[in-house]
């Protein structure tokens, strides 16, 4: 079965990445039964907190297909995605996701995203990150211009 094959590839990437100085995460994006992009966790290697396997795979797939809309694609990831990666998967419009390890498995080895999920549910003023709205009346101008733009590309 192809799903098994592609998941095994994501898991293999996650294991190999540890040997290459990265975190234990791998992802594969498939379209029409063919791998179009892969990604591995390179947060520490690239000094980039967004360099998660899923995000890297999405960036590569989008570049290869020359589109931000990855409808028709499936992602296989070695672990249940963090909130950032899950958001990226939704924004990319991937059709389906398969994952190996759970977020609890990740928490057990020090990758605990539960505080982020908790923070998302709070009002901005109640979050640990000091958050203050500033210059909303000026910022809304961009939204008004976007609303009225005739040549915008919606996503």
C-alpha cells in the first residue's frame, strides 16, 4: 500500500536527520502517487525556529509546483504536527495528512507544544506573551485596500 510506503519514507527521514544534526522529524508530500517534496527538522542546524519538517516540505512542494495551493497533495509526517505546522498544512490546502508519533510521544522526549495550544485559547491579554494591540486604525487601511483591490489573489 502506498500510504505505508510514504509513511516509512517520512520515518526514515526522521531517523537519518538525527545523524545529520537535526531533530527527529521527517515529512513527505505526495501528489498523484509521487513524492514531490520532503523535509526534515533543521531548527538548530539552520538556527531557524520555523524550520520544521512539515514547513520545509510545504515550502519545497510549493516552489516545485509553483503554487501556494497544494490541493491534490497528501502529507506524511513522522509525528503529529505542532500548532505552527498544522496551521501551515491547513493554509497550504493539503487534502490529507498521515502521521506516526503523537504529540504526547513528542512531549515525552522534550518537544512539548501543549502550552501553545493552551495559549491559543486565551484572550491576548491573558497570554504569557505580553500582547498589546497598537495603531489598529492605521493598520486597518491595508485591509480596506485589500478588500477593494480588483487584482488580488485570494488564498
